[in-house]
C-alpha cells in the first residue's frame, strides 16, 4: 500500500491515515492494538460510527446546521 503519489510530495496528507491504521491494528507481541494498550478500548472505524447514527440524529444535525447558516 502506498501513502504518497509517485513524486512523493503529498505524503503529509496521508500521515493521519497511516497513524490510525497503526494505532488500530493488533500487534502480535501483545495481541492488542496500541490504542487498546494506552486507552483501554479499541478504535472504532469511521464506517462503524456512521452505521450507528440514527436518522433522527442526522435530521437534528441538519436542522442545527441550517440554523447556524441562517445566522
């Protein structure tokens, strides 16, 4: 897996994804991820967070967003 383009001038855009992948991956020596060792819980992937969101929450967020835009 590559984390930069062929010129290797955009790697800084991908660092956060590489760090997330490292911190959420289980390591064979301790059978836990670094996040589980430090924080006591596993990181939830973004798609898992979106699946748990209820439509009412999304509706409330949209109403709040529109209210902010209206000023």
